[in-house]
C-alpha cells in the first residue's frame, strides 16, 4: 500500500474517531422526541447515541471493530440505558450478551473448522468436488465455485478463501502454460469464483459466517424466539443453491471470451490430491467428530426433547433451549478434538477470536435498544415499511443492506441493520443474507479483499462483474424473501 493510501486511510479513521462521539453527544444532548417518550426519560436517546457512535466507528474502522463492540459495556451503565440505578446490575446487563449461547456455538464451530484446516480435510474435500465436477473450462469454473461454497458452509469464508486462492493460482498457471496466453478473462473469473463462492456458501448454515450468528442472537433477543440449526438451513440453503448457478452463469459469460480449448486443469487437481496422500488418522478423526456434530445439529429437536428431563433434574430445573443445545454440541465437539490431540494450540491461534467480541457487541447493542424503549420507537417510525406490499419490503431491505455492505464489513452491516429494522423474522433474515452479497468492491467482504490481493483481478473487472451480481442478488432476494423466507420463517 502506498504512503498516500495509508495517509487517506488514517485520515478516514481520524474522521470516524471524532465523528462517533460528536454524533453521540448531539443525539444525547439536543432535546428531541427521544427525550420525551412517556415513562422512558432519556434512555432511548442514550441508546440511540451509543448506536450512532458504534455505527460510525464500525463503518470507518476508526478503531479495531472488536473494541468498538465493547462500547456498550462502558457507555450503557454510564448513560443509564437500563432501567436501574444499581451500577453493578447495569454493568451485568451490558456484559451478559457477551456470554450468549450463540457466541459459544460460533466459537465451537470455529474450533471445529480449525481442526479441519489443521489436517487439510477441507482442502481434500474441495479438490474431490472439483475433480468430480470435471475439468473442461466451464466445468472447472463451476467446480471452483461449488467446492468453495461447500467448504464455506462449515468453516469461515475468510479461511476458505485463503485455502482456495493457491489452488486457483496453480490451476490458472497450468492453463496459461497449456494455452500459451494470459487468459485474463478466465483467470479473473476463476479467482472471483473463490471470493463469490466463499461469500455465498457462508450464508447456508448458522456457523458459516458471523452474520448468521448475529441474526440468530438478535432474533432471540428482539422476538424471544430461537431459530434452530435446521430451521435456519431450510431458510438459507435454497438461496445458496439458487444463486450459485446464477453466479456461475455471470462468471462464465465473462470467462468464455478467452475461447479456451479442452480442460487442462485435471493434472493440477490430481497432483494436489497426490501431495495430500492417503486419508490420515487425524483427518478421519476430525471428519468423524464434525459429522457427528452436524448430525446432532440437524436432528437436534428430538434429541433435545430426550435430554430435557435429565438436564432439568441435574441442573435444578434448567430448560435446555435450542440455542443452549447447539452451543453444547459445538463446544463438546471442539473439546473432543482437543482431548484426542487432533486440535493444536497453534491451529487455535489462527482463529479470529476477536469475532466473538464483535458478535457480543451486536447482541449488547440489541439488548440496550430493546431495554431502553428505542426499539419500540423505531418500530413506530418504520411502521410505514411494514404497510408496504411484502415484495416491496424485501426489495427495500435487500437493496439497502447490499449498498451498506459495499462500504462496511458484512458483520458491521448486519449488527446495524438488524437493530434498526422492524422485528420481523423474514425481513431480518433477508437483510442477513444480503449482507454477504456485496460482490463489487474489495472492501465488501474479506474474501473479496483476499482475491483482489492476488493481483489476478483488476478493480474495474470486479466492479463490472460484481455490480451485475449485486443487482441480481437484490432481485433474487426480493422474490425469495417474499415467498420462501416469508413461509418458512413467519
């Protein structure tokens, strides 16, 4: 990065550092309708002030995003957001969301993913999928997209992109040598398949992306209902299956301009698989533990009913809710790998643990907005949105979220959008899916940035292909949300 770019980034961060507290002071200090709500005193204004501060710092990345997430711990008790004069109680209510079961679900999921990465199981799965799809140019492109998405369902989209970029570069190098030309169009499409497959695949399960855990946690706090593992997959996975072929069609439209001959990528895939060798004992163990965890998540409801009685008896009437059960499965799976020596400390160090603070901050913000009365006030102000036709509602939410995700990280976008939208499960779900659907800019998602950093994809190409996919995603999510999501997540 050039010195000028560093200076611009630093200037933007300083603007955010100043704008955040200034905006909070203006919202909190200037009398408005938020200060005069019956029986609520200043609390809605205080929550709005903190929300504005956090949003500005998240969008500008003025400080590390995980540290922005802990602002509620300091500011909610200080500003009296909660209806209590006891400081200790207020601090407790501000920090409790950081111990939400969904955070432990994502923690365990990341640890299981780290186990797969440590033993290379995710790489083997991706290569086998690509070999099964075929090695013709169009098949190779779809194989890269599908394999990346399949892995991203279960491990973080960032880790998936980091793994798949070298495979894509090796394939491209062999294809260039065979064709004797740069293959600029196909090369860009192949690498974009890594970014877009990571983004789209991460939508499909609750542990695929932090945004999905944000959705589950916010729904739990705002609506008092849990979204089960299978319930989430039923809502999200069909979109993944619909949008992957559409993404391939857009990418192939760009890639076919190189008019390539028969596929030459099979040798690279076979060589990569040969380097992995036979399935190791570590891969077998990690695969078995992950498979059992997935089964326990998928068949969680009947198993939870069986366990409910013994758990209540052992823990003095404790009710084993869906989110507690899912978190328990994730943590037991991770601990099993640790005990069996299949998950090392070095592998755990590579996991982005600060994501857990980011999730907790979003949950704490949701708790403050709800407890202060700000949520009710925003719902009344946004009631016009819910009076619109369902198709229009989902179109507005999907488009606004995709636009916002272009300038801010998808997790920050989700944390903000899910706390200001009406408390409707379908709308919150569509916003969550849309946050992972910015394809046009490197800053939109980490996989976009990783692929752009490879040097194969130029910014004008990413924008040209990505804008078309952004528009397509908004259109598909509009119809998908108003039909399927509205039906399965009423």
